[in-house]
C-alpha cells in the first residue's frame, strides 16, 4: 500500500505537470481597479465629503479580493484533510487563505473539522458505538462530539474513515441519493488521504500565506468546560492566525481587546437572516442593520452569498443588495461564503461558476473583499484571469480556437430557435450552426434532431398521433418533420434541451418554451446581417433515407438556399457543411470555398493513416467527441490520444463536441469547472474548434488575460490526464479499460447518395409489438454526460457502438 505522501505526489503532478516554479502567481500588479474595502477612502479621512467626491478611477486601486479555501480544496478531497489543504495551496492564488473550522477535543486540542458532529464525515460510530445528546444553541442534538474524545482517540478513528460527502454535507439534497456517486462529489479519495489535523498542524505543515479560524460553537464548548477563547489566544501566540470568525457576537467581543493592533482580524459570521444570534438574542437580519455596532468589535463580516445577490424561489437572481457598500462605508470588510462549483448556481449564471464570482468582484460598483469556496482554483482564475476584461477585448488572443454554437445558444433557449441564434450572436460565437431537416413540402429548416420530440412539445400536442417507427432512422417511435408542412412545424412550441434532468440540473426554466423555429433561408439571412459572425455550419444527416423514401433532396435544398441567400463563392462568411456521411460531403466538392466537415460519430482512440488519407479526399476538417481526445474511465481521464496531432499532420482541422457547462458533463479532473475543461482541450490537445451549448463561456475563456501571460499561472494550466486516476487506483481499481477503437476505412467510405425516388414512399410500417428493435440512437444532446461516459467505457457498449458502423 502506498503511503499518503506518495499518492499525493502523484496527484500533484496532475496539475503541476506543465508548470515549473510557480512563485509569481500572486494577483498581479494591475492597472485595473478593484472596489474592495482597501480602495474606499477611509473613515479617518478628514473631510468625508471631499473623499467621497474623489471617486475617480485611480483611487479605486484596492487590493484584489482574497480566495479563502474552505477546508482546503474540499470540493475534491475530504474537508480539512491534508490532501485538501495541499491541493488548495498548489492550485490557488499565492496569497490564498486556508480556512479551518475549529472544534475542541476533551483534552483541549483544536482540530480542524467542518462539523460539530464527528459522524458526519468519519466512521467514528464503528469505534465508539455510543452517541450522545447535547444541547446546541438550546436545541437537543444527537451525535458524536469532539468534547468526548481526546486527540489520541480521534487520531485512531478518523484515519480509517469512509468519507461520503454526498450523504453528509449535502444532506439537504437527500432526495438525490438515487444518483449518489454520480451527482455527489467523488468518494474515491476516502480513507488514507484523511487524517485529523490540529490548527498547529495546518499552520506548521503547510505554512499557508493566510490562516482563518472559524469558531462556530463557542457557547457549546463553554458548556463542556472548554474555552475557545483560551484556545484561540494561546494558539495565536504560537502560530500566525490572520482571521478569526464566529457567528457569536459575545465570543468576538471577548477577544477583541486582546487582538487590537495585532495582525489577527476578527470577522462576524452571518448565518441565515432569520436565525438568532445566540448572545444578543437578535436575528442576523437585524444585526445587519447595525453595522456600526459590529465595527466596534470586528473588522469584517462574512455573509452567505445570497445576502449580496439574493435569489428568488425559482433560483433566479434578484437585484443586488447594498450590503457590501453599506459595510464598506463603515469600514467593514465583506467576505461572501457558500461558493462551490457543484451546487446549483442561480440560472442567471448558466452553470458557469466563474460568471458567479465575477458578479461579486467585477460587476457594478462594489467588490467583496474575499470569497469562501470549496473549489479555490475557480475564484483564483476568476480574479486573476477573468476580471476587468473589456467587452471588446482581444479576439486575437492566444487561443485562436473557433467557438461554434450547438443548436445556437441551446444552453439558454430552446435549440435552433430565433432566440437561441440571437443569443449565440450576443455571446460572441464565431460560427452559428444549423442542423438541417426537411418538411414534407420540401422546406429546409434548422432543428437539432430528425425527431421533433427531441426539442418541441409535439408529443403533447394533437400531432402525437403522427408518431411512427422508422427502423432506418431509429428503433423507437418518433415524430418526423417530413410528415409535416412548414406551416405546421413553424407553429410547434419549442422546448429547451434538458440533457441533465436526471440530475435535476435544468436549463433556464423561464425560457423553457420561448422562440420559434426558423427556416434555413431565415437562418442564412439572420447570419448574413451579423457582422461579428464569421461563419455558418450546416449539418446534413439522413440524406439517403430522405431521397429514397421521402423523395426529398436535402443536399439540393441546402445548395439552393445558400445560393438564393447569396452565399456563393467568395462571400465574406465561411460556409461549413458537416455530415457523418462522406457521400453527402462529396456532393459539395465543386464548391471550393466551402469548408467540408466530416463528423466521426463514434468514440475513437486512433485512426489508420489510410483512413485519414481518405477523409482528406472529401473533407477539410473533422469533428470528434471529447472522449476521442481525453478518454476517461468512470469520469477520470486516462490519457491524451494522438487523434489531434495525427489529423493535423494531414492538414485536417479538428473540432470537438460537445461542451456543456453542467459539471456532470465533465471529468472529475476538471474540478467541476467548464473553463478548466475548455482550457485543457485548447492548451494541451490543441483543438481548432469548440462546439458548445454555451458559447458565452467559451468566448469568455478565449478573452481571459492569463492566456497571454508569459508564465501561465498554475490555475490556468492544463490538467495531466491519468494522474488523478493513479491516486485512486492505488486503493480501488476501476474496471478494465475499454478496447482501443480505431477509425478504419470501412467506417468512412460510403456508397454515393441514391437518386431521388419518383413518388414519395410513405413512412415505414410500424413494427409489430414485441419485435426486437435496434437500440435507440439518442441524440447526444439528451445524454446525461457522465452516465454516458460510464456506459461507453464498458467494453460491451463500445463493442456495440462499433458494430453499429
Ligand atoms: C506596478 O508594476 C510596475 C512595474 O511592473 C511598478 O513600476 C509599479 O510601481 C507597480 N505599481 C504598483 C502600484 O505596485
Ligand atoms: C450532520 O449530520 C447530521 C445527521 O447525522 C445532520 O442532521 C446534520 O445536518 C449534519 N450537519 C451538517 C452540518 O451537515
Ligand atoms: C430572547 O428572546 C426571546 C423571545 O424573543 C425571549 O423569550 C428570551 O427571554 C430572550 N432571551 C434573552 C436572553 O434575552
Ligand atoms: C445596535 O446594537 C447595540 C448593541 O446591541 C444596541 O445597543 C443599539 O441600540 C443598536 N442600534 C440600533 C440602531 O439598533
Ligand atoms: C436573472 O434572470 C432573470 C430571468 O431571465 C431576469 O429576470 C433577472 O433580471 C436576472 N437577474 C439579474 C440580476 O440579472
Ligand atoms: C451603486 O450602484 C447602485 C445601482 O446599481 C446605485 O443605486 C448606488 O447609488 C451606487 N452606489 C455608489 C456608492 O455609487
Ligand atoms: C472598444 O471598442 C471601441 C470601438 O470599437 C473602442 O472605441 C474602445 O476604445 C474599445 N475599448 C477598449 C477598452 O478597448
Ligand atoms: C454582434 O453584432 C450584433 C449586431 O450586429 C450586436 O448586437 C452584438 O452585440 C454583437 N456581439 C458582439 C459580441 O460583439
Ligand atoms: C437583414 O438586413 C436587411 C437590410 O438591412 C433587412 O432588410 C433584413 O430584414 C435583415 N434580416 C434579418 C433576418 O434581420
Ligand atoms: C502515419 O503517418 C505518420 C505521418 O503522417 C507517420 O509518422 C506514421 O509512421 C504513419 N503510420 C503508419 C502506421 O504508417
Ligand atoms: C451514407 O449514405 C449512403 C448513401 O450515399 C448510404 O448508403 C449509407 O447507408 C449512409 N451511411 C450511413 C452511416 O448513414
Ligand atoms: C400530413 C402527413 O403526412 N401525415 C401522415 C403522417 O404519417 C401518418 C402515419 O404514417 C400518416 O397516416 C399521415 O398521413
């Protein structure tokens, strides 16, 4: 068995691989302003009116907000474990502050542990089977409490814990247990990566740039004849404590004199607005109205993020409050808590955690002075790389990667509607996509699937009787556009895509059914008017079926629409034609200005040279899926394939699909942060294009300041595939790795498109009940990401997917 240290070293390689010494990752000396407290003219300014008047740009040159790592990197490793603290130090801004929730043991030692009840993330019940009931803030609470055990007792127990964050920290999300282990944070790092640390351990072993002690239950410990006050005062003589926070006013007041003039700052922690502060018998909501009183014993406050940006019952942001400005006015620093990448964010952020941080530090006329996060790498990136970026910043940033929409901005609006496309333009996508479908009356229009059920409410409409099974298309019943006139389709109610509904992660519910579907002709004219859209991508599928069975030539319809809209040769916009079928692309051979894009619709690990040579005969670029670049095993990356360099060596551009912001679509290695994922694909795999449901995230990535730095900071460095897996495999070997799918000539070469049938042939007959049907081809849009990865990485599924081709 490897020791913890050896395991951890392996892990550190994960992110440190490309970066040597990283001493200079401090918030850079910037020209841009921060509106943190240090920027605000001070109380003692002799003429306050004069001072306030001087709110010129140059005065707002405050310190950057702090990143406070809650229990270290507790989004990945057990809270307050050494692995967690080390990772936080290695991957965050160089002035990161480590947060420790202090509990006292029977013998008066202060340990860092996130809960009052030890059973919440340990297996203590196996060692000491008897729990106790104690009064906590006047209410009886049952559990195992540190006050009953010595440090030695705990050292023996906690090392053997099984840590299941899902069951514990997220107990309020109890209904999600069905999908435990996928939704939850991974429990794969349990066991020997955890041992209980004292406050001194954290200070002396890690020598953090800042250490923050949070004291939640002074009153409780006093009842048990343990003095938090004595502990804090004595520990602060031995090690440097930068912040002490507590939700108890009396506790802070009891130590405020002793810390006056020292480097230790006291911070009042606010709990829920309606919770009662135990020592003053006031609610936190009423304390918030008495900031001058707080200023008498504290230098700052830490509030739940909703104090600043409240959300309504539907998880939409309301206008921000004045808490930060009010507190700054009386000279109190403001820290915001409860940031995590993998807890539902407000829908306004479209599952992009960086967008959320920016709202607190870089929007409007305030900035908080620090954020408390379970994923300290993400605020580090937000502060150092994404803040104060001007809207029209560098399109010519280092990353030239194209941003290609997927069904428009389908993360925010129903796919392929006018609104989804307009949003994609606003977001700054380079290329808008239109997957073309055909109506019965021969009108090409944009829609993400040949099955109307996948993005409209047709199944709930009077048209549901048009449901049929067409084995050439899919084995399950569908409602197909070539059975409808354009008039009928135009009036269908679109539905927003919801690929992760099994995880209860929905997209923008207020816009669930807005917008209308548009014809290819309208799409072309919309794009033509948008000077900042550099290209369009038209994808064509089922051409053979439509020609043979429905007498519809989709290729002719596309050529015709393009020519009518004036997209002939030598136009200013790039026209890309995409298909999984080479015979379709061949139809466009005589349009030398079009970029022909071949979509590989299986997961590959490699391709034969002869096959790539074939592809080059009919295509200029290739679309592959994410797993063909970074294969994974149970959502842990295993390696980086040679697919991109190989295709590049044949002068083929490589675009990758499908990027989605919801963290369940990403490998663990990316820390539940969509920017981390994009970064690895761009910087390490060197892909040429990102196909995404959320173009705004990819565009923001491309503008980020850190890409232009000479020494890319570690938090903006690509991850090292395989290293996280190694940390686990030492303890818990996942199933064997899948076989090695290879792209072969037979996957690529196709017979020419059939000619158009004379008379329309009706849809295929419905299969009799009970007859076995081929597996449904779910649209990628409807695959829960990780579930799909896990499934595909079982050998049986891979075999099945290969046999389909
Ligand atoms: C910013 O950096 C420049 C040189 O890098 C230095 O001359 C200047 O004093 C710095 N300004 C501040 C406010 O630190
Ligand atoms: C700790 O666990 C108990 C149940 O064992 C639960 O009621 C409580 O909410 C948990 N506390 C926290 C802070 O998660
Ligand atoms: C706190 O308030 C409650 C009711 O609001 C009251 O019953 C109680 O006596 C108060 N306690 C103290 C210590 O003031
Ligand atoms: C602020 O709190 C102090 C102490 O509880 C109290 O004496 C004072 O009246 C409060 N002021 C306001 C405006 O509520
Ligand atoms: C959040 O989104 C909702 C719905 O789109 C919108 O009404 C609201 O104004 C947004 N909130 C903020 C603060 O932008
Ligand atoms: C900050 O902006 C809000 C509106 O967003 C405004 O009401 C307020 O007056 C501003 N405060 C200052 C100090 O500029
Ligand atoms: C943004 O673009 C406008 C015009 O395109 C220009 O006038 C302005 O200076 C630019 N702003 C920045 C910060 O580059
Ligand atoms: C793109 O252009 C449209 C109109 O031409 C404009 O509304 C939109 O703001 C622009 N988007 C960006 C990101 O520049
Ligand atoms: C494009 O611009 C032309 C002329 O400016 C206008 O007539 C047309 O309606 C616009 N089309 C769209 C889809 O906005
Ligand atoms: C495939 O082509 C690359 C260069 O493009 C070459 O280095 C490699 O040896 C070739 N592989 C085989 C098996 O021929
Ligand atoms: C590709 O198109 C040809 C007709 O040109 C058809 O025979 C073949 O089945 C199609 N391949 C796939 C995978 O759809
Ligand atoms: C309008 C139209 O084409 N309707 C056809 C759709 O498919 C059903 C079932 O095959 C036919 O009965 C309809 O005539």
